[in-house]
């Protein structure tokens, strides 16, 4: 750790830098725990520039915990549509419902109660409680861990459990007790804007003179890069049924299939949201999609006359999967009636924030709508 005199100087320089150069972000203009909580959930694995418009639209519809708790889940997912990682939205609403039930819609001030809420881990709890309430809790995420690794020249995999625990102790020791919220934001801001993963801007860093990695000339190689999980390639075949008026068929949000190791992945890949008939292709996209459609459309009068119009493929990515989306337009004189499904104009699937559908489904819809 830093000696007490250096620690005082470190805190002063970093807080001064943050207060002068911090980015103007909408969630930094408030101490409302709901808004801070929402921003932290949205920012998980998502870029700041992508989050801002979603954050603002979401708050227009759900300005407080009560309105979020009472809303239909499909409406919540619709406002989240396009942001990805939809379990975040589901957990957010579940937590809001618990907050209304147990705390009268007020976010708790203690760590244990915050951690008991769906979707909230140690980092998120520390961020909310420190920024909203001034709680003395140090955050540790990827950005902060990288800053600490360079300040103290920490080698090895930072996500190793013992090393991560050691980094948390360092974060706790550095925390400025007089301004924990600003301090946590300053550490995150430094990692996001200056102490970047590649080519850190050491000349612009307000605390570079304290950095052991810079002194040792290893700032470019610390922290050690993690070994990424091998990317899996997946091909999906998607059937977009269309009638003469431009309406299409969407299937209800699915649960994970049991006993189907391949197509059991479909619920995850379509984010458990409204979707077109979709399969994971094993060998022959057309043949396998036909079989799938025949099962869905059992009893429909056009079942045997469906013509699959091959459309341009699209690319999509979900966590470690690289997905090729192979859409097919299937024109019908009349859309079949399918239990639990609904018919909507294709244009509503294409338009952002109209329906609770994933980006993958929307890409398939755009391919079907092109040239009509």
C-alpha cells in the first residue's frame, strides 16, 4: 500500500482530476438510488454511448421504482430491446417488485439487503450505496482492477479468486472516506478513459507518478490478458411468415427446451422474447426449417404448399457465440392460427422499441422487409 502521505496526495490528485474532467453523463447529475442503480445495470458489458438513449427512454416510461414494479414485463423488455443481455431487465423488474413489497419502494442502505436483490452483486451494491448514500464501499470492476494492477504492478490473471480478493483489499484501502461516491466514479473513469486496456495514456494520467507499472516499464503488458473462451459458430434458420397485407407470425417467448441439446439453445439465442420460428441448423437449413414449420403449422391449410424464399444472411453475436442468421421469407395467403402466437405487421418487428424482440429477430425481419 501507499504510505499515508502518498495516499493523501493520490486521493487529492485523482479527485481533483475527476471533478475537472469527468464526462457529463445523465446519471451523474443525480443522487437518486433508482437512477444510479438503473445506470449501473445498463452499463454492464455495454458501452456508455449505447446506454445513454436507453437510459433516458426507460426513465420517461418508468420514472421510479413503483412504475417499474407495476409494469407488464413485456413493456419492460420492449424498452430494453436492442440493449442485449435481457436477463438484466428481468432481474431489474424483479428487484423493483421486491423493493416495493419489502421496503416501500426505497432502495436499502445496507449491503446485505442490497446483495439479496436479484441481479445485484458486490460491485453494483458498492456503486449504488456509495454514490447515492455516501456509503464507504469501494467498487471493483474490470476498469478499477486494471488501474490497481498498474498502480501496484500486479501480474497474473486478475480474475483469479485470491488475486481478485487482494485487489478488493487494495480498493478498500485507497477509498477516500470523505467522498466515496466521487472516488469510485473517479477510479472507474480513469480506467475507462485514460488507463485503457491497450496503449494507456500515461502522460495524461493524474496519478502516473504513483504507478509502479509505469516505473518498471510494463504498463503495456499489465494486467495480463485473459484467455478468452473459444468462439462457437452457430447457424440459425429463421422462417418469416408473411401474408399479403405484410403481417407476420411471432411465437411466444420460449422456455429452454428439454431433451433437445441443439435446438434447446434457441430460447437463449432469441433472448426468451417474441420471435419467428427459429432452429439451430445441423446440416440442411431448408429441410430442417421445413420440418420445424410443419410441426408448428400442423393443421394449417397451407402447410404443404409453403415456399421458402432464401434471403441474405446476417451476422450476430451473443457472448461467445458467432451466429449466422439465415432467414427465409414464407409467403402465405393467410397466416395460420398457432396457440400462444400473435400476428403483427412486419414493420413493427423492424422498428426499434416497438415490440419486445431481440436484435437477432429484428435483423431477420429487416432481411424479409427489404425490397417489399
